[in-house]
């Protein structure tokens, strides 16, 4: 599947809004099954665009959680500790 840079940018944008693979394919009027094949293949630009959008939004959310945790928010502190634990597990398992 060959997509234009604009289409790749849209994939990044939609994934940053946490739309699913299927939802993105529908929004972009792409064949759902073919799109899913490409978006799940880590050697494609489609996969990289999807992951980049998702990770950028996740990073922004994490930044806010850490900021609020440092300001004393108990809920944010709990979330921050969960993030720390998740990071430790990923480092141990090389994920």
C-alpha cells in the first residue's frame, strides 16, 4: 500500500487521537483489511506514522501526569508510580 505524505500525516494525526486501526481506515476511506496488514508491519511507513502519533500523544499525557504529580496531586502521583513500574518492567524485558 503506497500512501502520500499527507495520508501518512493523517494516520499520525488520527492515531494521536487514539482512533483504532479500523477507525482510521474508515476515516481515510481505505480498505480496512489491507490497512491493518500494513499498520501492523513494523517495516512500513504506515506503522511508523501510526506509532509516532500514538507515542507523541502518550508523551504529552505523561508529561502532564508528572507535572501534576510534582504539584502534589494524589491521583497523578499514583499514575506516575504506575508509569515508573511499567518503565522498569519494559527495561527488564527489553520491550
